[in-house]
């Protein structure tokens, strides 16, 4: 049985989880890869693997199989050669909501949206909603003042004085 314990230093909770996986795709040199590795830790949207020395650049899409489940992941981090993280890969799942690890998903602390009326005068008729995901991280040069969140659901937007609002879906 895989061992689980919480790590507290990340923006999204990660759980230590060791399990064998099968990695397939193309390496940084364009050669096909089909090899075994092991998870180090997992989160709701990603994982860190060890035992992989095939990639030298981020951005590649690879497939991961854990037991009977599989999903596509993007390589977003590679451990540096000559360091204790050599052969480690940081992955981000490309299939929204897919969780292949055969254990309960790490839980995030719910956050709430403020119900204040913004300066443009639009008001949401929806109650305060929990947000189960951590803020999305921007790349280098991200100059956004406020964090962005990945959400899904519906919203009824109504201008002040209007008799009816317009429903829209958030993705």
C-alpha cells in the first residue's frame, strides 16, 4: 500500500505518494519512451515523478498510467543534473478533473468569493461560493495585481435597473 503524508510548503496541497507508474511519449530528442518510474508526491492537478532521465526541456506532453488509469501530462519542471532532484519531473495534468492515482485527491482549503459590489455597478445574484483550487500561477513577467482562479459553473449577470439578467457559463 502506498504511503501518504501531507506536505505543507506548496500553493496547492501535495501528498507524499509512492506508486509505480508507466511513462510513455517522446523524449526531448524525439525518441519514443515507454518506461517505468515512481511517484514522489501528487496533487489535484499534478505530480512529481522520480527515475526519469529522458527529458532535458519542459513543455513536452507525456502519458502516465497508474494501475488501469491513464492521463496526459505536461512536463513543467525537471530536476537539475548533479542535484538530489536529478531524474525528477514535475507534471501538470492536461485533462481537467482527471485524477489517476488510485487514492483520495488531496483536499484544498475552500476559499470564498467576496460579495461586494464592484465599481462598475454589476452585482452577482449568486451566493458566496467556495473555491476549491489554488490561484493559477503566471509565468515570468506576470504583472497581474490579483490572483486568477480556475472555476466552473453559472452566473446570472444583471445590470442595475434591468428587469432581467443574462445567464452565462464559467469555464
